[in-house]
């Protein structure tokens, strides 16, 4: 291999190493941010979320950790345009950071039988 090719290969290896280092730093930063998120466990089953009332602080990053017990339920906050399918046997994480104080209704948007229309709750965001 001639000298020019060796230099090119060395530069590529150094460049890739630098990119990987930056990626590792970013991943650590994401972990630190994720570590500050409050995790709220929520159970979904016919025809109720438990808890069905959640109080958050404005600009507080949270993870809603859903466990569906008996059906593929839905989770929908119309005013925040947040939606997720909740699969039985899996934890479904929904991340949010409410930017405005107020009350936000949420509901199941996957029909789960008679009583489905009662499967709802609210998120109260305080200052």
C-alpha cells in the first residue's frame, strides 16, 4: 500500500473514532436527561386506567409507563396530539413534557367492548 493510501486510511480511522466518541457523549447526555424524567406507571384494563388522574408540573419531563392487562387498548390525549397503542404483556412508554398548565382529557381509542366509552381520565398540569 502506498503512502497516500495509508494516510487516507489513518484519517478515516481517526474520523470514525471521533464520530463514535461524539455519539457516546450524546448517548450519555440523553441518558442524563432521561434520568431526570419522572416515571408514572399506569395500568390499562377493561374499562379503566389506574390511576386515571395524573398531576404534572408544567415543563416537567415524564414517562407514562403503560401496562395493558387484557386487550390492545389505546391511549389518546387529543389536546396534546399524543397517541399510543398499549399491547398486552408489554410496557409502552409515552414521553411528554407539558408546556402549558391546564386539564387534559385522555381516553382509550381502541374499542374494547361495552363500557369502552367510560375508559378515560385526565392529566392536570400545574404551574
